C-alpha cells in the first residue's frame, strides 16, 4: 500500500474527534447516535442503519450496522462521491491510556464465504477501528497525521479490485507502517469471532479468539511534533459499501483501561505433594468502571525452589469475562508459598498455597485482604485431616493477633474446643480434629491503618505436626464523612444563623493519621457573610471575608471535628452553598451542599442629620446618622455604611476631606458620619447612605445658603453737621421741583 493510501486511511473522517476526557469504559449496552461525548458520531459517511438489534444468534445488545445501495458512490451527494466515503460507520470518543483494550465480536454468516471473482455484489467488509493519539493532537493535526488507526476485521473482497471482484474471505489487520495484513486466522462462519486490539504503551497487539495474531511495535506517526501516541481517543465501527445493501452484526463491543487485577478463586488451598489443587487459580481483570476487561495478558509464576507448584500455563489472556485461569499441581516439597499473577501496570495478585506431606494441614487467610480502619475482615483457619479418622491436638494451638489487630466477636467454624479473647484464639490440647478437618472463623478489625502479619503457633497433633501458617491483612484509612447544614435553615434578613460542617472520621492511631492533603474551603455565596471565627473543634480554621478554610496538613483525630461559624445576610433570598472536596491521605470525599433561606430584607433609614441648612463654606450643625435594622427589627452592628455627597453643584465635604466616607454601625445599629462642611455653591442637595447587600439606601436633604447682606458704615455727625445735612436734602428736593431761585 502506498504512503498516500496509508495517509488516506489515517485521515478517516474523525472530524468530530474531541480530545476531552473519558466518555466510556466497559461494554456498550446501546448505540445512541449524534454528535458529542457518549454517542456514536458519523465517521466518513453515515450508514443507513446503526441500531441495537436485540438478541441475535445467542448474543444480546447486538449492533446491526446496515449499508444500502442508496448510499453507494453513484447515489451519494457530489461531495461524498469518492471511494473514500464507501467506508461508512460511526465512532465514539475514548480517553484510555495504556494498558487499554478495544474489543468486540463479529458474526460471520456462511453466505459471506461465497464470492464471485468477476462481480462485487457478494463482497462484504466490516471492521473495528481504533484511533491512537498523542496526549495532544487529534483533529488539530493536518490529515490526522499525528494519529494511528489500528484496524481488525473481515473482508471477502479482492485486494486489488474490491469494487469489481470478489476475493478470498479472510481476517486481517491494518499496520500503519505497511497497510493491511492478512493474519491467517480461520474465519468461522455462522458463529461469533472475538477480536480485540490492546495498547501496551509501546506496542499494539491484535487478538482473534484469544490468540495473538499480529503485533505492531513501530508506533511512529507521520507528524511526530505532537509527541508519541499515548491513548485510544476513539472506537469506530465500519462497513464498506460495494454498491449493494447488507448488514454486519457485532456484539460485546467495549473499551477500557486496565485498572485492577484480583484473585477470584484458588487462594488458601492445600494439596498433598504431587497432587493437583482442587480449585484453579483465577484472576479477573477489570477496567476503571469495574467491568471485566478481555485481552489482558496475565503471567503466573510459582517459586523456583522449595515448596512450589507446576502450572498449566505461564501466560494466559483474559477472556470476554476478564478471566485468566491456570491449574496448579503441588510439587514434591511440603510447605506454604505463593503463586504470583501479574498484569500490565497493576498490583500483582498472590495465591497462598500449601503442599502437605502428612495428614495434618494448616492454612489461614483473611477475606478481604484489605479493609478500611474499623471494617471487618474474616480470618479463616483451616485444619486439614485426610487420615479418614480423627486425631487429637497434643498441645494448645494458639493464634495471637499482632498488636493493634482485634477480635471483636466470638469465634465460629466447625472446630471444637476453641475460645477467643480480644487478642488471641486458642484451641485446647486434647481437642479432636474430625476426619475431613475443621475450620476456625473469626472477624477481626483494626482502628489504625497498617500492615498486620499474623502467624499461628505450630499445630501439634497425634498424627504429626504442621508448620505455623501466616496471613497478612492490610488496613487502610477510612474515607472521612462530610456533613453540612445551616441552623436554623431559615432566618430573617439581618439575623444571625449558624453554619455547621462536620468532618467524620473513624480512624484512630497516632496524631496525624488522617491528614488533609489539600486545603478545604467553603466560600459563601454573594450576600452571605461570616461573622467571627470558628467556634467548632477543627484546628487551624481561618476566616477571611465570606470564606473559611482548613489548611493542608491539618490532622483529624478519631471521631473527626467540627467547623461552626455564624452567618448572616442583609437581603432576602435562597442562598445555595457548596464546599470544596475534602482531600485527605485516605482519599477524596465529595463536596457537600446546604441552603440558607433568608426572609425579608434589612433596612437602612436616615435617623438624623437631614433637613439641615448651613451657610456656604461653613460646617453643618450635626452629622448624618443612618440606622440599620433587620427584617425582625433588630439593630445590626458591625456593617460598613458608606455616606456619599454629590460630586458637583451644591454639596459639601466630610471632615477630613472627600465626598465619601465609610463608617461601621455600632451596637445600636447606627452609623454616624463626620461633620459635613458646605461648599461655596448655594442650593439644596441630597446625601445618601448605603450598605453592601442592600437594595435600598437612606437619603438626607441638605441646603447650602448665602451669607448675610454686606453693610456700609456712616461717620458720626455732630448737631451742626446734622442740621447741615437736613438743609442740604431740602434744597436738593426744591431744586428738582424748580423752586430754588
């Protein structure tokens, strides 16, 4: 295949590919279509049908991918008439880093085995595609040249002329380095064929019916500027339109990243030397959602020396149920040991086995092997007896718990003569062990996290002695609880309520066992304020404005602690409040929410200083006073009130300068401004008082008036001067009347 052809395949119409997070893990139970996360988007050209066909040929949730002659090249719109759009299907977005798998099963009808070398009417082709992408890139790189497109599927078309002639029916894969490769695996007709493609981080492995058929180790893309491929970003189901209609059926479709491998059966067994163990050793691989994950290689290993077992296989691929199983046979050496099963990138699984060389056999196990603090694990001690008759203990059999591991309940099981204290189990000397053996069962727990190794005494019996048995229990931190509430849940505006946050912890042990690894923050909604500091028991709580915080590094002791603060709001409404997540060394507790309902509204009223007059450029007689009261009439102290004078025209300034000043209300709920000095402009103006969170303000009417009229001084006149003045005035009046001659 030419490089150009390979690039065309890489340019599959994943135009809707969004590198924006995991949208699926596990099986696809339905096939919703559309655009976006969680739905099957068109890839290249839409098939005429893409639906859940229900149960077909013994499989449920079968995808029916149907092509129609009406969608063939001759009948498609001009923009889609090229053979590129003969490949028709839909894809769904993924975000799955290694080790991860895309998988499914294809049904191959017997009719697909028939071909005509001179006619394409019987040609069929259906495939599962993956899109392997770098951390960034995807559709942002031209022609998808930063992506790889692994493919596995079936075709019976001619490799050289698929649109005109039939060819050999075959299963094949697509290697981005060389093109399509026939894998030689037989195609079973009228049956389901399981296929999958696994990405290990450095290699692609293609499997058919649990058999490895092809690997691709060179994962270099055409455009390496985006970095190497690191994840599946899409799964695509395709079929090819040869000009005639047909339907391809798929079942068990899914995708997932390997998250865990766990032992399902086989641990804790005993077998006589040289004999097979009764129960196979089984591992179950699961993805992040807990769904079983097929096509995971699980490697089983037994000790190379001493007591050990012969295994039926060293590597087993998980099946469609996520299971990998081997049979074990005890070797010729008596003793206890572990068979280890490993899968890529997850914790190994250990199977505790014992080879017995004489009738008494002693094994013990915890179930589960890991619990949270204060949770129960069941300790089972099995005393074997293959003699066909009972035997007796010749010395007490004791199992003392390690320090910190407790036995809170009475023992059960089938062994007689068993007593228990809080710290030890004892089976009395002389107690008979019946044919077939017996068990001792107790519940154990630990308040503090840790690894608890528990070893019994030797089992001394009349039939011989069994070596001590050991089991290990891991106790981890319990995830803390988080509860939040407003008390009461409804308050009048301006009244004070209480916000209570309880952090619940069942962990004990030394201080600092449960520790915050990130700050815990609760920010009040706008309009709600915190009054005062923490009145609860949590240490180190800080309050700043309308938010409280518990810093990273804070230790939470047994029983937990509380954060208690007073809150208030001036405006009525419903205030929803959500904390941050509580992130600790035990894990992450989800955020919690509570709602505070505030009724009515606080009111700010003008109490004094209004309706004043002052001569321009002089001080007014009294300050402005505003009273703040809640909806229930209570005075509200400690609230900042801002007094404001007009910026232009008749106005004034507050003592100390400026036309705005902020004052905090006192115990009586009253805020008093500094004295106002009138400016030099005559006229009336309005001063206002306002507080944050209030929808209304208080108003004060004020008037600047002019100064008193100016007067002219007159010199004092004596008696003669006064007479002269009067005569002068009379003469002046006569002159004006023409009487003076």
